[in-house]
């Protein structure tokens, strides 16, 4: 019996060196415990937290600060803190930014980007990692907000998805049926048609059947995701941090190529526009019409005319 107990104890002891720290969205950050202190790899190597009498405190450069918080939640920008039943944020050194005044703070990559969604008096807003207001706490629900992006998306009182231009919090007219959000532009579907928005301005009017990224696979963003995958499909960290240069527009079965300033490189009169399969040549757009092929080389703004020729003619 004693031998079995010792074997079990030798197995369990290493597990006590691990701690699971809850994140705002229900996930966990694995941390390493050192003398009862949780050290956060994703935040800073010289900051940690400890627990005493049911409260949490920061440990800075080996010195324990007062344990005054009910909860400390780490993220890549710093911490979410809870004190006296309310939430606030702290930087990577554990310094509280602004007031601890919110009923709830959320940070999920596909919804908040580099920001925090906050709740106060029953309504939602958004702040950046320095505590500056992106959206006032006046919305029934915030679908997406990121301080590095000019646009946010919110639910209105009728549970309709709307786009808000962060500067001045001006609402863009119309219910948003689909959005593909990028760092410099947003592809929207409003009233059954697609258009392109840049910094709150319409650069491509809402008259097109689809607007999408050219690719060798001819992938098109012309369908609205189902509700079950809508959030993560429409707002992905892989897209809203990506800067685009050109997009394909489609209307009545024909396609054209437009840059993100709204200037058409090719009018909507072509059968197909794809990119090169080779990733190193992704700035080359293959243009096809009536079984003839041409090429556009972005960056140098060079057009190779349509020609009945194998691609070896151009390379």
C-alpha cells in the first residue's frame, strides 16, 4: 500500500507545477508556477501573480504587490482585472489603466482584434489597450471592434448587423448581410449587392453580384455564411490584419479587377481573373476572355495584352 501511494505521489507532484489561468473567453493560458507565483510567458517573463486569502496580486521583479483583486486574466496586451465586482485593464507591468468600472470585459481575437469589448450599465462599447474609447458604451451588442481598423460592427436594437465608422461613431446606412474585413478595406453586402468600403467611404458602389480575392482556386466570397459559423467566418484574425491591393468584382457573369482605391484596372468584361499558382508570383493576375489570356503585374502596373499563347511566352 505504501509503495502504491509513493508511486501515485511521484506522478502527481510534477502536475502541481502547472496552473491554468482562465481567459475572458473561457480559454486558458498555461503558466509555470515558481514558488506559488504564476509566470506568464505570453505577457512578460518578469511579471507574475500570486493568490493570498482568496485575492490575487501581481509579482514584479520578484516583489509581491498587494493582493487586492478577485481575478487576474492575462492576454497579449496585458491583463483584465476584477476588483469589488467590477472589471478594468492593466498593462504588461500590471499597472491599472483608467478606472475599474465595467460589468464585463471581453477579449476574443475574432471579435476584439487588438482591443477590448466592455459592458457598462447594460450596454457595450470598446476600448483599446491604452484605455482610449473606440466605441462608447451605447450598443446592445458589439460584433467586432479593433483599434487598428477604421470600422466596427454592432447589433442595433432591432438585432440587425450594422457597420460603424469609428471616427465619430457614424453608422453606415443599410443592414450588413455579409462582410469580409481587411486591414485597409471592408467588402460588404448590403441590399443584396456587394460594394467596397475604405475608411468609411464607398470606393466601389453596391451594384455587384460579388467582390472577392483572386486565387488559383477561384475562391469567391459571394455567399453569406450560415449562422452557426458566421462570426468566425466573417471576422477572422487572418483577414482583418491583412492589407489588400486588388479585388475581383463580378456582375452578370463577367469579372473585372479593381484596386482598393476604387480604380478599375480591368472593366467588368472578362470571363475569369485568377492569380498565379506560385505564391512568389501572387502579384500576377491572369486575365482570360474568349479563351485568350493576358496578364497584369501589380506593383509595376504592367499589362500584357490578351493573346492565344502558352504562359512560357511571357516568362
